[in-house]
């Protein structure tokens, strides 16, 4: 009998030198610089969080191989790389192209892309006002979308280790509403995705499994271009999932608990929404579990830590045992589903500056990964 659950984990790739960062942060900067300077901001605050493996360069193939072998050992099937495209070219690709694809011997773990199609803002570190500078606006248009599809097909979809769902390469879009608006509306978005399918078929790859990142509403709201139920029926998305558990949306900013929120309470807020998504959406929904949240390293460390705009947010920390219980509950949502739909997402492998990482640290070591293994294996 094969594995009951396929486990896919989001991967954030800002732990290597990217030349476009140098103009803002200086030569050889990576986001590790924020972690090195993180301090405890209130009583009992678990900072600094220190990686057990040290502040490694993920673009070095030997370092990436260690990550992949560790992930496989604990039952993780695929890394979903956050993927960026600004001003007509990719951004933060070193982890994937030099690290993962550069490994002399592949480990067997799969990879896929989630297009993180949002503006790249300066949270490195963030001021308290919320008036953040935009370093790279997401400005891809319908007229240039074909160029993006060509790049993805040639550089990634053709790779033997690209992750497939139902035999189709998996590709996810993060900010779907933003994508629809930028493409020029619902019908133009459908055309854009149809073009992707056409190009992939022509390249000998076949159809693409295009996933939509779903948030916590099912009907249209002021921020939704069309009801999320129509993302499949009108636009052509193959499935839905989430990037993380919606940890803050149940409270207006001025009412949310601070400086801490309860991790299990956040999951319990999400659980019925995931149930509704599984039972109501017209295409498969894959649930997600978030390891934790602490975006304080992205704030100015000398400022008073107060409730405010991102990243001035409450800390939401679990224990491995609490996290493990949430994994089991999320997995149980998929009981009775076809094998191809029993996919569990986890945020994240290495969102260190947001406090959501499975990579071992000096406190919990491999504790969170051990909980993943209990569910995934």
C-alpha cells in the first residue's frame, strides 16, 4: 500500500545573494542578516531563532542537497518554490536554478512553482507606519504573459523532477485576484491560462495543473473580482489550496490579541473553512497547516514592538505536539478522497523571518519534522 498523503511544503528563496537586492541593501546581503539581528521583543519572546545548520547559502548545491535529503527523510514529497518575475525577468531564482537544479545527483524530491505575483515591498526591516517602499512592482501584462509561459516551460516544466498532480505539472498562482485584474479581467485571464495549456501541449508536456491560492471566503467580496467558485468554472483553474492558515483575519487590527495569539485557536478558525472548501468548491481543495508565525525579525529591532501593519503582528507559536495535532486533523479532512486529491500543504520549509519553518533550529531541533513524518509516512 502506498502513502496515503502527499506532502508539499512551501519554500521561500531569499537566503542567497541576489544581485538586484544589492542596490537596496548592499553587496552580499541576504535575509539572514535580519535573523542575525533579531532580539526578544517582549517577555518570553523566543528570539533570536537560530538555524541548527547555520546561515547557509541555499544556492550552493551541496547545501540544497542536505535540505532535500532531510525533507525526504521526514516524509516530504515536494518543495513548492515561491517564484518571482519582475520587469521582464526572474528574481530570487538562485536557490532553485543553482541550488536545486545544480545538484550533481538528484535526491528524488520533486519541485514546483508558486508564482508569487505581488509587489516586492521593503520589509527588510519595516518601519512602523506601514508606508513601505515598493522595490519591484508586479506589472506583468496580458501582452507579455506568453513570454513568462515560455520561460517556465523551458526552464522548469521539462525537468524530470518537476512535480506532477494526476500526471500534469503543478503550477500555482498566489494572488489570483491581482492576476485577473492585471490580465484585464476574467475572460482575458481565461485566455492567458488557455495559452499556457496550448504552449505546454505544443512543447510535448501535455496539460498543466494550474492551482489557485484560495483565501477564506467562498463568495464575492469587495476584494474579489469574481466568486472563487468561478475560478474553476470560468477561468480554468484545476484546484485550490492555501498559502497558510488565515491567522489574523478573524480580528480587526485593533481587536486582535497582542503580542501573542493562540496557535490552535487559529487552526480551529480555519478548519471549518477548509471543510467548506472541500465540500463546496467545484474543483479539489488541498488543506494547509502553518508551522508558526513571528514576523518580528522584519521590523526595526530598536523600535517598541506594538500591534500594527504587517510585519508588526502578534507572535503565534506552536509546540511540535500542537503542530502535529493540526497536521493529523488536516489530513483527516481528506479521508475518503481519491489518492490524487490527498495532498497536504505546509507553510513553510524556511520562512525564518516570518517564524514559519520546518528546518531545524537550535531549540526544537527536528521536532517539527518528526511530526510531519508521523502523518506523511
